[in-house]
C-alpha cells in the first residue's frame, strides 16, 4: 500500500458517523412509560435490598 492509498483509506475511515437516534419530539407510548416505571420500581427494590447493610442504624 502506498502512502497515497493509506492516506485516502485513513480519511475514509476517520469520518465521524452519526448514531441513529429517535426524534426528541417523538413522545413515548403509554406502554413504554409503564415499562419504564416497572423497571424503576424493580431497580429501586433491588438497590434497597443490596444496600440495606449501609443504611444508618437507629439507636
């Protein structure tokens, strides 16, 4: 590979690509919101269980 070919190859590879994201103006559906709420409750319950030993003890 010549230097010219290498530079051209590097230029093509180094182009930044934009990730595919949904539009910010696209609202969540009711089922998506409910799913997020369930996940939040599940994570909260797990964190309380795992970190129960770190909670301050009442005297």
